[in-house]
């Protein structure tokens, strides 16, 4: 594939420089916060170094059908299960009702710094251009697995809602208590998809039904399961992982 | 007997501090999933190449209830083998990479000075005459007899010492950095050749572990030799330079 990311590295670096200028004025958070914490400073250094030094247009390795392996389902395996520590009191029960209806009432809300906020049904997403990729899921714990994922590239969804030029981050909200996000460079990466299919079938519940993110340039925990809402933001939105002591950037 | 140049002393302690941090944080990361594999794939549902008896995580699935991983008849089941208490990756990973930055910067400074001042060529690379069989045999005998009568602090290293230092600096550490980078999804996206070089993500992780084991062995022998040849004078030589 020779698809090119619509924003160049040069433009991105220029954007970072501009944002540094904005940060000096002290109004808003335009990069992952460090809270004055030395580990978060290290994370930020790694993130900046990757964005500065790595080419922006490369694709993660894609594998063959025969490479597909078993994939452990960890973390939340059913958001409706109140016994899990990451149970979402507000949306867990909602997930239960949506599941009973086989997700026909489920909608993905896409809003924030966009010109046409929208709510997409599974059928809407399946009508959009689709991409199927066999990629490696790499967990921060140290294990890995290969599966085939089918979904709509996030860039197509972002184009449909019309992100504003000031948009810099994308945040995922889910039916469990996780919330996490990525920057615009990863959001527009051609392999970053919202997957509704796994290994030729509908996405199983334990793997994030009805819709999960696949962010192939980062570790598994950025590929958020059980998507409920996508919020496009101009500024960094303090999210679940970083508040719980995990690096927001997980490209390493 | 010559003293350690100041840049060697500074780099030595920076490397020592970051190495120990890397070793401890790396061990914590390993405790989260103490199973090693070869190739691209390895997880709780696939056989391990090597299972390490560290932390309770290697024990089978009693720790958390098993769940079916796909809603199909006869689907394999999966269970997280972690006690939450063993997953310290939130800070252990960040600490590992922070220490790696310091380690790499100190390493680059060391190599730059080492080549620019010919320190590496003069003090670390063995000379041809040192590699003569009789000289090698003599050095081996001296070590086996634990005869360090002629030992002193600072350069003027013997053959085994030179071979150990050069293989750590020019073989083990570069392999550690390269296998470490091969575990990064962002870096293998940019440079997939790293995956080919080590035979996959899990192989790179396994090589990284054996590199860690080799460096721990080096660390133990290094400290033992420092003690055997006069702990006080060695420490003074590496700290104050005399």
C-alpha cells in the first residue's frame, strides 16, 4: 500500500512548535501533562523523540492468514459485568441493554472540534470504506498475538464529521471505565481503524464488541475496546491512563 | 599505572546508575509476564519457550477466573495470570525508558570521547602480541589462580579484562539497545527490518532477556574483581581519579 498520511511530518513538527508557543501563554494544555513527575517527563521525551525522528508515513507490518494466532482477552471482557474493577456504573448497564438488542440501538457519537458532529450506527460504519488488516497486537505485559481486523479507517470517520484545523487529539470513551486518546498523527494513520470484525466474524464481546479501536503503531492498551464516543479536541484531555500512572504515549 | 580520565569516571557512574535502574525495572516488567517465546507471537494461550519461576504469574489460571475468548462453541479459554500486585508496568516501563535515555546519552558521550582520545584503541582493544597463545595461556592461568598481585586501579588492563569490556561495550549493549527498540511498535513500524534481524518481536524479547542475564553476570564478576583487587583503591580511582 502506498497510502500517504494527509499531514506531513514537517507540518506536524511545525504544529508542535506552534503549540509550544501557545503553552508559554499558559492558557491550555497542548501536550501530555507531566505533573512535574520525572517519569511523565521521560514519557514526554520519548513521545517527542518519536514524533521528531520517526518517518510519519510507514505502515506497521501486516501478516499472512497462516500467522493468525489465539488472542487472549484481558482487561474488561464484558462491560456489563459489575464485578470488574473497571466497571462503569453509568454505562455498564446501558451496554447490557444494547447487547440484548444485538447492538441495533448502539450509536457511536463523534463530537468535539468538528463541524458536523454525528451518531453512527454499525450499519452506517459498515457502509463506509473498510480496511482489513492482519496485524500484531503487542501488550505492555510482554505477550503478543496476531489477528485479522476489519473496520473503517478512523480518518474516514473524521473526514465525515469534518475535524476543524485546530484539532490535535482524539479521545475514545468506552462502556467500561477506560478512556484514552491518541494524537492526530496516529488518528489519521491509514492502519488506525475502528474495527467491527475480527478474523472474518463480528467482533466478539470479550474483544470489544461492537466496535474497538486498532492503533497499530502503539501498544495494545491504546486499542480501546467497547467504543461509545469519540471526542476530537484541540487540547490535551487529561485521560484515564495518565491519571492512573500509565504513559499516555505507548509507541514503545 | 595510569588513572581513569575524568570523562570515564563520569560516564562510568552514569552508566552504573542507569544500568541498575534498567535491571530492576526490567525485572519488574518481566515479572508481569515471565514467559519467553520465539517468533512474532507468544501469549498465555501458546506454548512458552521458557517459563521463569518468578512472581506468581507463571502459575496456571487459578488466579483469575477463566473466560472464553471468543463466543464460539469449543473456543479456547483465556485467563489473566496476573495478580494486579505484580503488574507494576505503569511506572516500571516509564522508569525503564527514562533510565534507557540516560544510559544511551552516557554511552554516546563515552564512545565519542573514547574514539576521539584513542582511549578505546589504546586501552580496550587487545594488541596482537597479547593474543599470542602463550600470552593468552599466561593470562588465563593468572586468573584461574586468582593471582592479582600485579593488579592496580585504572588502565593497563589485562587480556581477559579487555576482551570482557569490549564484548560488553560493542556486542552485548548494542544488542540490548537493538532488541529493546524491536519491542517498540512505533519503531518497528518505521523500521520493520528489526523484526527480520531478530526473527520477530518475541525472539527479540527473549534475546533481550539473555542479554540481561549476561550483563548481570558481568556485573557480579566486575564487582567481585573490584573487591578482590582492593575495593577502596578501586573505588577511589573510579571516583576521585587517584
